[in-house]
C-alpha cells in the first residue's frame, strides 16, 4: 500500500507533502520491493543525476535545507555542495527569494523572513544525522520497526533520516519527504515545542485531513498539551493508515532540535510494544543529546 500526495506543503505552490514518500512495503514479491540492507541517503546527499525519481521540488528542498544548515552560503558554494550547476542554483534561489524563503545579503544567501527553522537551528542536519544514526539503528533492533529522525522547516516536518525495519512488511518514510506539523507523532512533537506563533499559523491555515484519523483542531490542542506534559507523542494511522508511531523530542540549550521516533504496522505495535517504546525512546533521545553535547566537530 502506498500513500501519494499527503496534504499540502505550506507556502510552496500547493505541492503534495509526500510523493511516493510514505509507504507500507513488502520487501519480497511484486513491484517496489526494497532490499533489507539498502543505504538510506539524506535529502541533500543524492545529486539529481543519481536518482531518477528526484524532482525539481526535491532538489529545491535540498538547496533550502543546505542554506538553513550553513546559515549563510554563496551560490557557487551551494553548487559545489549539491553538485548542481550554478545556473540551476541561481534559478532555485530566485524562486525561493520570491516566496520570501531566502534573502541575499552581500553575495551570500540565508533564510528569509517567511521561513524560520527556529530553536535548535545551530545544529546542522549533517551533524544530527551522523550522531543519531547509531541510535536509530539500535532502536530498529530493539523495536523491530523503522526508526526516524525529523526536523521542522517552517510549517512542515521534514524527514532527515530513517533506518528501515528488517521486517518484510514495514513502514518507511523517505528522507526529504515532508508532512504537516499536525499529523503524526514525529511532526506533532516538533509542533508542541515550537514557538507559539508557529502553532497560531498552523491553526490559522486550518487542519486538512490526511487520513480518517487526522486530528481536529480541538483534538490537536489537547494532544499538544499532553505532549508537553509527557514529552512523548503517539499517533495511530495519521500519516499511513494502519500504522502506529511514537516519538520524543531532542533538545539543545536553545530549544528543540528534532524529533526521534519509531513507526510500524498497527498489527505488531500493540500495548506491550508501546509500553516498551515509552521506556526506550526517552533513553534514545538522551543518548543523542549527550552525543551532541560531547561532539566538538560543529
């Protein structure tokens, strides 16, 4: 089963959130089978020529995330990092500038007034992925399900990295895929600890149901209050029907950095599994936070 076009991306020309990005996969048989041991790349690690499914939207997103990570960067530096022609870089930058997503100052580009990653943005995505990857792999072994890392960009949650479960039937969210902040455990953790104006803008835009389990505005507010209290979120079938997800926040001194979670088919994620994840996920987040504190590579 595959979900295509989950919701709408805020402020990006009504593009679909997920384009073949969120699925329940069977690794053997039929089309779309996935190797158990394939390497998962981040959103920016795949040059366009290496991925036939890469879209203009995905390339623009990788460029935008790179600007966010670097703080300030020149167009030629972007071209080198992304292995993209400088002419293409300028074309994306012009479009992003028109939407207010980037600003040019003195020949360098930075995030614009309409797009603020917010607290925790001093931690680059590359560093976060590098330090979190061993923890995600440990979570897959312990949980038996896919482990994910997501970060907020504006009013969307972006999948930075995943380590897929080894099960033949598993849930997978492709790196670079976007989801609304109100749907699913990982995005909702990001929303719960975001600045108040982010929640206000999400509510002002309205809740667009993705599945039958999408929360109402009232239910969203109640759920966010519970997340703030528990520092843990759980969702059922909100991004992928028939799935269960649980997530916790990763903090640094200046605020939330990312959300870390696990997702799997509901038939395997019963009460015992959920109780075990309630114990394991906070410890996993603490491990990542400790690694971020100890890491001196920036």
